[in-house]
C-alpha cells in the first residue's frame, strides 16, 4: 500500500516547495498546456462557454480544477495495488486556487463528500495560484445581455438524462446540457441523443457544454489504472457549476436520476461500500448544496426524479413517442464494451445492475417484447444463469433482495439508511424514499419472474 499526493501546478517555472511526507508518492499535475492555456479540456470549456456568452467566476474555475485533481487520482490510482484492503486508497491533493482561505474553510466538507463518494480517505490542501495566474477566466468581450438559458441539466447519454432533457424541452424551457466524455461509447450516445433532440426541437435555442477530460495511462508512474470511476460524478457536477457561475442571478443544476438507483440500497451484504455507488445519493446532493453556499456560489443542485422509479420516469415522460424513438440510442450499461470479447460492438450487456433496471423499466412502460435496446444477453429466461459468472451475479443479488423484502416489507424503512446518511430528510421524504425502493425493486421482480439462477 502507498499513500499518494497529487500536486497541481500552473506555471512550469513554479518552484514552490510542497512538503512531502516520507510515506507519500508524489505526482505533479501540470495544468497549463502552453501559452497560459489550461490543459485537460479545461481551457476548451472556457472557450466554449465564452462562445455561448457565459463567463464563469474564478471560484467556479477553482472547482473544476479541483475536480480534475480528483478525477486524475480516481482513475489512475489502482485500488488493487495501492490500498491495504484492495479498495480504500489514501490520497492527498494540493490544489492551486484563487482564494485559499475560502477553500480551506470548505475542506472538511469536501473531504466528507469525497470519502462518501469514492470510499477512499482524502486530504485536501489548498495554496494560492502563482503570480500572473490570478485571473484565468476570459473577460466578457461584449456587454452581457443576460443568460439565455433557463437551467442547467446533466446530460450523460443515459436514459434518465434523456428523459430529463425531453421533459425540460417540452416545458418550453431552454436548458444548457452538461456532458463529460472520456471514451468513445459514452461520446457516441451523447452525440446521437443530442443531435436527435436538436432536430426535433429546432425552434428551441438550447445548447450543450461538452468537456472531454481524461488522463493518460501511466500518469501515476509505476501504477496501473483504476476502472471503478466513483469520483466521476464530482467532475460532472463541477462542470455544471462552472457554467452556472456565469448565469445571471443564480442557477439550478438538474441531475436527472431515478430515485431507486440514486438511493442504491445494497442488494445483498456483499454490496456494502465498494460495490454500492453513491453518485446521486440524497446525502451527496445535500453536501453539494452546502458546498455551493460555503463557496458563495448562488446555485442549487436538484434531482427532480428522486421519488420516481425508472419505469415511472418513462411512463411520465412528456413526449413518450419521441422517447421510444430514441431509447436505443441512450446508454445505461456499466460496461458497454465487454461484448467485444465475443466479437460484438458497443451494446448493453443486459445483465449488469443498470441494464436490469433499464429492462425492467421499459418492460413496465411499453410491455414485454417492445424494448428496442440491443442486449448481449437477449433472453434472461431462456437458460439457467450461472451466479459465479457476470451474467448471473446481479440477477441473483436482485433475487435475494426481492425475497428479503417480500418476507418483511417494513424492512425498506431500515434498508434505505444503509447506503448513507439520511438524517436531514423529513419524515415525509423518508417515507417516499422507502416507497420508491419498494416500487423499484418491484419493477425488477416482475422482470425476473421465471428467471433461474444457480452456481456452476
């Protein structure tokens, strides 16, 4: 096990000595590509926002730079080799920002957010940007006439974000959609869905900010890459907030995700912690709103579908005909490229947790046999699924959770607290969360009726 520290630098000539502990391995993150242009997609994001007439704040830029450090650490520090338990890493970040005092005050909250999100142990240190880099955001080159967008919305290319975009556009609002890309499958889904929306809603002036950010393999010298990407949502939100700080009079950032998977109650005892993602958990969103307040950012993050199952989102979509046309272009699978081992292209596997929830939702909404998605495992009832192989593992976990709740329905009130704190939720919200968990599990139970599993 090794502890890692990632130190950000603006100026290639910056010789500031950052104390390194004896047990730490240091990596330098050089943020400037050339001629004061920020690297890793950040400079391009600022240029794209300027073309849209949006000029964010330096604090908003600080947040995206912090998120770049988080993302680099998350995807390039292997859990298998760099932790004591094959999961929990110890990571310190040293981030150059415009106002270190403001960020240092927020560090305890940031640590709690990141520890919760990724399951690691984070330490956050902040230092001043070097002289000459105090202002990095372009100045408005024309007198601002007011932001023409009504809201911001995360747009991942998944089914939930597609529904969120359609619902917003059907309400005659003009959103700025926010996308992050780091590989081809996600990029293709985002582009195809976005262009289809542009064709359909030709009279709307909505647009998209798309940020491509990745870090090369070997970024952390001598360390293998990591595939879990638990910290990606921190980057996703940071991109949206960056844009929002350029809005007049504050902003709302919509994070569309069905309440069942946002809550993400562990299906069985083995899914506690490492296998239970928390990217849209209510506690995490609450932390984001507290962070924006601490940083003096006039914005708000919300999930308008927190009390809806995926099936309910599909049924209530404001334009179901358009949604059905575009469903096959959206991407929900956790590993859409694994079919390549079988000579197949990018497609949904059909048996990971997001695929099963997707299949259940579309079957509930449109009926059996009407799902236009291409799945590698086309028929989950046609054979006995091996629970020691990927195709049967999540199915068996769902079967365990379904039976557990069937025998004790009131257990939902307790299980919703397993993924993370809900102490700030009202009694009415807690009841709604327990109900959405029951209904979401019920959708999957209908899908899995007659499905057989056993270990090989």
